[in-house]
């Protein structure tokens, strides 16, 4: 068995997102289309004698015990009898509080990494059950899919072949958006809305980025833009660059746009500028994430 493993924890984008009623559990039901971006954090996990140690480079992610990577490690160690401990090193490239799933992806990658150290003692279906306990984005990010429709709390997934990789521009304002606050705004907004009907997808709805762009938007755009006019302005400036699609990802604050070519993306980046926001150039990912890579022991 390896004594050290590493993995890429990819960012995600919600290409379509409806937030449904709040359930008795306190969680909201979702309907969404997930896709991966090449933008990623790096997770390295090493075997130790006991306990969990977490080191983070590149961002302040708050108390270690609240980090999803820490919680993921604790779940797998508990499931395997705590026969060893782990040291986790996160190299953060995905902005925090941006709706790009960075923390969730770190947690998903850590589930697989710690399980690899344990000789994959936890069966894959049980790993995905652990992922669902961590958060709504984690099952997709742990699934190995590059694109998927998701329902419920994100634990019900249907894989979809992704269109060819498209150049992406991610605009990230200096101020993030609290997921908790965004859901509170959603609850207030939905209290004034009539019940909405089901969504019908035609079979060819996912054949191209242009068709995906016509599926609909993101419910959080209705409420977050009302509270953050500067973010609405950024969305509109990005939309004016004529992308194939543009979305607020998750609860924000990142605006993600896809383009036909690298040249169009670069022209868009010049038009939007980086005075009040950070711009990240990446692409969508059409293939599953790179599997966990391990280094074997000398035993």
C-alpha cells in the first residue's frame, strides 16, 4: 500500500441550477448540471501514526476541523478502524467563497486519497455515501464524472458526455459570497414565488455548449445580484463579450463564461479588465479527473 498519495481537486461550475424547497432536514433540494474545470487544487495525504494534521497553502480556509478535507479524512479513518493517521497538505488555487466547489473538491479528493492509504478498504458505493454527507457538491466531485445532472442534495447523479473542452474565463470579485447568506436570500425570495413546474430536457440539450447555454440560468442570480449590484454589473460586462454561455457558479461570487476559442476568451479578458476582479483563464474538462497517484512503501 502507498504511504503518500496526491490528487487534483478540480473546480466545478453549475451550468444550470434550480433551488427547490427547503426540506425538513434543513437542506434544500437542487436540480443542477455540473461540469468540471481544469482549474484545480492539489491534495497530498501522507500516512502518520495517528490523528489528523492539516496544512493549507494559498488561502485562509478557517479552522482545520471545519475544513471538508479534514472531515473527509476523519470519516474514512473512522470507517477503517483508525489504524493510522494522516497529514493533509492542500495547495489552494480555487478561490474561496466563489461557488466553484473548491472546499468540496478538496473533501472529495481526500476521501479517495485516505481510502487509497487504507488499501481501498471502503467500497466505492460507501465512499459516495460519505461524500453525500459532506455536502451537495461533493458526490459529483467524488464521482469521477466530467459532467452530470444532479438532483436531491446532489447525491442523485446522471452522467452526461461533455462537449469538447471550451476556453473558460472565471471572473472573481474581491469579496466572496457566503453560501449560508445566499440560501437565506433564496428562502425569502421563494416565499414570494409560486410553485414552479418540472424541467423537461430534450435528448440533444447537452450536445453543445450553445445548447447548454439555452437551458436556463441559476436561481441564485435572482437574489445575489439584487443584494450585490456590483456583481450584477460584472455579470453584464462579461455577458457583453458574447460568450457561448455565462453563469454565476453556485451561490457565487464567481462568474464563469465559455468561449469558442482562446482568442475570443483573451479579447473578453481585455474587455472586462482586472481592476476590480481577478480573472482566471482555464478550460472545461471533457474527461474524468486524474486518479489518485500514490508512492509505495519500501515494505
